[in-house]
C-alpha cells in the first residue's frame, strides 16, 4: 500500500480521538460521522417497528478502515433487514480501475493499484408481508488519492428505491414525493434527473423490466462544491424514515394468502438477479481486496424462488405489477 496514503489512515485515526468531527475536517471524516449516526437512527426506529433487535457486527480491515453491519433476520415484521456502514482505505486493483474507466469515464491515469477512500451506508429491508414493499438505500463518498494523499478526484453517489410485490399506487406516490421534496430544496432539476436515472439503472435487462417502482439514483456527483453536495446527501439520508416507515405501518399487518407469498418469492428472485448480474456496487465490492463478502451480500433476501416459465394470470394484480415494471411511470410530476 502507498506509504503516504497509509499516513492518511493514521492521521484520521488520531483525529477521531481528539474530539467531535467538525465542518473544518476532511470530507472523509465528516461523511464517516454522518453515516454512522444515520445507521443508528434507522436501526433504532426499525427495531421499534419490528420488536426484535438487530445483530451488530463490527469489523476492521488490515488495509485500513472499519465497518458496522447490522442485520435482523426472522423478525416479527421483516424477514431480513440489513443496515451497513463501511469505511474503507485501500488500493483499487486493476480490474476496478478498468471498470471505472469503462463504465464511468473516470480519468484515472494509472493502471492500478490506485489509493482510494470510500465511506457509505447501505440498507435493504425485506418484509414478511407481501403487501409491504422491499426498500433499498445507499449513500456514499469516494476519493481517489494523489501520491501525497490529498484527493485527486472525489464524488458522491447514492439514492433510494422501492420494490413492491403488490402495487399500492399511494405508497409509490408518498415515497417519490418525500424524495422530491428533499431534492427540490437543493436543486429543482435533481428529482427529474435522478428519477429517470433510477429507472434506467435498476432495470433488469435480461428480463426487460424494472426492479421496482423506482425512486432516485445518482453517481459521480461532483458538479457543485463538496459542502453543498454533502448537505444534499444528509438531507436525503434523513428522509429515509419518513419515506418508508409510514408505508410499513399501513401494510405490515394486512392479510395475505399463500399464493401472494409465492409471488413475493418470485419477485425476490428478480431482485437477486439484478444484484448479482447488474449492480455495479456489488461488482466493485467483490473485486476489492480484503472485502467482507457477508457485508456485500447483505442485500440478498433470506428466501427467494424461481419457477420455470411462470406467467401471471391475465387481469390479476400480479400482471398489473409486471405491466408497470415493463413501462415505468412518473408517480408525481417531474417538474
């Protein structure tokens, strides 16, 4: 590992012992502080909703960095819910550098390894009740370092999206409106841009359908001062609970049939397909030396199902959902 960047690990470690992180500290430490606080807030509220506690696992990387993975399995409301925070100092291997060049047009001159830093929070929640939707959130900050350890380039990414097995349009509207209100407070173009980006990104190409009813997604966000974008990241992270908990309170105790449960399992199979075949974050994580595989695959549901040549009945709620997934809607006005 680059010795100068190793010093950054030591410097940040020392700074953490000296007192609260402030706005004058490097963005690395400010983002780390925020995602850890957000993780605690979300875990506490979801535990209140479910009645069962998360299992917390802390881990450290020998290359630099640490994380906290919180997982709730076989809860009262959630079959599986995970909220993970990762703080990573390391070096991008050649495969990851090539992926960034090809997929994202990043001007990284070296072939690798390249010193980098990443901090983020990621969560996925899969409820028992098929009337209740799965939800995903991820917000992250990334730096590629110069030889002296200062940022050569930086960017933010993230978003949040909803994946129902049975469509309740009012839930999709509530979820999108909560996100749009946060976007509008920073840039009136954000929601329209990031909603369309979400529809495009979370598309299961080999199935010809979206993973869910969308939300927002963005990456490589660096077109404004870092402080301004960080403010946006905090706003959207803090909007997770009001975007999702009211939906869960309405849906978690609704009656359902065994047929509905089987359909939910089929939809979870599609969720797995997207995450393992198309998701860039999963690919990047699996390519990173020293990666904690259990944390990377935390997003996968506890159970899923695949049936050969399964087709929903004509005119059914299942067919209605498929039609929406094949033709994504604008749930609220884009402007």
